[in-house]
């Protein structure tokens, strides 16, 4: 059986001290490992040096999704504490029965001392409440989410006031996310609200660095893919092809599709910022690599053997062992070469995961 399709082939030993708990002092001061898949070379730089690997005419595509404060702390009707994580930004918002209130059906995760039950009332402030509708077999909880904004304010304002940024479980925050997290667990170009996890490869870019890149003649385009909690879901099947990949909302505008297709036709290099951008682009591409504008749910599962039609080069972070993101990057680089690079990163004490350092994978020079 193909070893590349076995879960155990994607394991590596990472010292806990290398899991980044805080961002770099400045976004572009993260370290950068440059992996050239053609020559097999590895170079060690600072992220600001990415400008030296981009050239005029390259197209850099980034995910403009914005993380929203999806973690809410409150009380059950009995007075017990409850924590609720909104798994998507509330949509289909409609008037509630009480004047001034609005409601929406939302899928959540709920943590409390006792299992939630249908009909249970939850309160997170005088302006945010919820009623449990159904507890699903997979542990997710459907709730009727209700909110009452003040005049001139929005739901996003309420969530910003009462909610927290939902950091990944490997970042320790006993007191909850900080003011710094609100700033740095967000790309500087985030504009489309909807993610519960940051597209972390983009965290290394500052406005100044992006200006420098644009001044060098690099074209920049945006797509939207709202990162869901499923990105952290462990793979439990020994044969990775049997894993059920998560669905995430993706949107590619006609303008972005035209820009991407023109770059491909002209033979220019296409750089994806992050695995989320890769999924969006390859999901939207037809068999010839033509990218179509769309609004859809992306369920593309990329693992070794996948034929990339759009993406040439990738900027990404270091990913968890045995994760679907590690499969995706392995599909571009080759599994063994990637794990060898990870071992060198560990030996050189790179910082791993969301707040960690970056890789640039160059397969088209």
C-alpha cells in the first residue's frame, strides 16, 4: 500500500517549546525557510526577504477572510458557566419575536459541566442569548442565536464587545485571548468577516512589506475562504483518503478569476499565500486550470497524488503532525522531502504552527 496515503507516515516529533505561543515582535520578523523543490535546497532567511524571491509579473494571491470573535462566555439558566464557540458567522438573520431583537440559526460547540439539552437557555450578556435546538451525534450543537444591537451598532460590534478571538487549542491562554491576539491573529488585509481561525500564512505580511512587494511589480489578488473549526479536526482514519474533509465557504470574484487566468495564460508565476488560498484556487479550477468565479462550499481534499492546476509556489506555516494541511503541502513538495525540511526546522529551532515561522515553497523558478 502507498506509504504516502498512510496516516502514520505524517508523524514527526516536535518539542513543545517550539510551539509558538506569541507572535514575532513584528510581522515580517518571523523566520523563513525557503524550500526549492527543483534543486532540493533549503535556505534560511527572515520573512522580509520574501521580496527577493518574488519578481515583476508574479501574481501573489491572498485570502482576505477576517476572524470574528466567535468565543462567547456566559451562563446557563441554572447559573452554571457555559462557553460557546460559533462555528460560522450568523447568516439568515431575521427579526425575533421581541422588538429590537434579531435571531439566526447557528451551529456551535458548547462546553459546560453538563451536556447541553434541547430547550436549554444560555445568556452571554443582556444583548446576546441563545436557545439549544439540537445536540448532534458529532457533538456540534444547533442553537437559536438571538441578539439586540444598540442603535447604530451591528452584530459584529456586539461580538467584538462580548466575544473573544478563538485561538487554536495549542496556544495557551488561561485568561482568554489578549488585546495583542485581536491585532495579530488577523492578517493586516482581512476584510471579509467569517473565519473562526486565521489564514496564518498571511500573518507575516505587514502593510509596509506588501507595499514593497507591489512596488517591485508584483500583482496582488484576493480570494475569500472562511476558515472553519474543521481545520483543527484530527484525522482518525489510518488511510488518509478515508478522512472526511471539512467544508468551508469560498468566494472568487469575476475580477480575481480574470486576473488569475490572465497570469496563467501569460506564463507568469502564481504564488498562493497559505493552504486556504490553495484550496480555493484549485477548487475553482476546471480540468484545464481555468479559474471560474464562484460562491460555494469548498470540500476539496488535497493529498499526495493531487495534480495542481493553478498554484506554482506557496507561502505557508509549519503544520501539525498527521494533519490535512500537512497532506496538502506534501502533495506539492513530496512527503519525505517535506518531513526532512521539518526536521531541519526543528534542529534549527524554528517556531511552529499559527504564531510560528514560515516556509516558501518554490517549484517554479
